C-alpha cells in the first residue's frame, strides 16, 4: 500500500467507527423516554417552540407510522393507521427528558397527503396547516420526506418537496418498504429518486433506503435524526 492508500484506509476506518458510535448513542437515546404529547389540529395547539423538532412527511400509507415506531424502537407509539388519510393533525412526540426535565427534541408526525377522493376543502386545510408550520416554526431543524420504494416520486411528493424548498426547510429523502421489491428494481427507483432530489434546493443529496420490516437503514437514519436535532 502507498502512504496515500494507508491514510485513506485509516480515514475510512475512523469514519466507520464514528458512525458506529453515533448509531449506538442514538439507539441509547431512543431507548429512553419517548412520549406521545398531543395531536394538534391547528398550530395554536402546538407546544411552545423551546426544543428542536424533526418532522416526518409523506403520502398516506407510505409507512410513516411504521418508520416512527422502528426509529423509536416501540411497537405502536405512532398508531399504524388502518384508514389512510383520516388523520389531519400534527402528532407530537417528546424524545429524552422525563419527570422534570424538558425533552431533548421532538418528532412531529405530519398529516399524510395524496389520499384519494379527499374533498378540496380538506386538501386546502392540509396545505394551509403544513405550509404555515413549515414557514413559521423556528425550532424545525429538519424534515424527512418518505417515498414508497414501489412507487418512487409521485406528483404529490414533488409538490411537498417544492413546498419545503420554498419554506427553506432542508429535508432528507427516505425510501420506505425496500423489502417489497427486488434489489434490481430498488436500485433503479433509487437512482430516479436521487435524480429528483438533485433538482430540489433544500433536499439532501444522500438518499436513505429503509425497510422497517427488515430493520434496513434504520440505525443509520436514527443517528442522522439525532444529529439533525442535536448536532
Ligand atoms: N413490507 C413492509 N410493509 C411496510 C413497511 N412499512 C410500512 N409497511 C406497511 O404499509 C402499510 C402502511 O403503513 P403505515 O405506517 O400505517 O403508513 P402511514 O399511513 O404512512 O402512517 C401498513 O400495512 C404497514 O404494515 C415496510 O418497511 N415493509
Ligand atoms: Mg400513519
């Protein structure tokens, strides 16, 4: 090995070790208190903006509740919906803290979008709530935009991503349900999703590919969420 190669190898090893430590620390944090706080149908019901927030968004049925459960290591902290599109509220979860201590950060489960046959008034209400939250919430550190691995980026996802671009809220793109398709199809869809992400100013270039079912990509995303919240 040349000295350059040796140095590159040492750097890669140090990076892998740091990543491992970050994942372990994040898992530890999430193994502590995680509490559902409230459902806010309007912004005035949100808790005071005193700690960092990470928001989750995606089409109805994309696997948002399932991912929240996987990240927090709980079976049903976020209710896995049986009736898609029914929840039109911001669901707030406190992470860390406890007893008399404030939470370290909050997870915000945003109402799903793209549900079939929703009346225009419901869609308008959704847009108003989400847009106002994104634009005005000073403690919002990052948003995760979930994309179903089987479907890739749909028009409604593109609209969501544009809304985030316009609100200047940076976001991670997370593919869900990776176990549902063949590896070759997954790679092809991931390439297309990455291409779409590059067109959006507020999107991170790095794509997270996850399966809550198989535990794939969860530890890495958990560490990223903690870094976004507290880093
Ligand atoms: N195979 C598989 N199914 C999943 C995964 N994540 C979610 N699902 C299923 O997708 C459906 C919708 O999930 P849910 O979390 O309720 O979606 P939400 O509407 O976005 O909150 C449920 O039947 C889940 O069991 C996954 O990683 N793999
Ligand atoms: Mg849900």
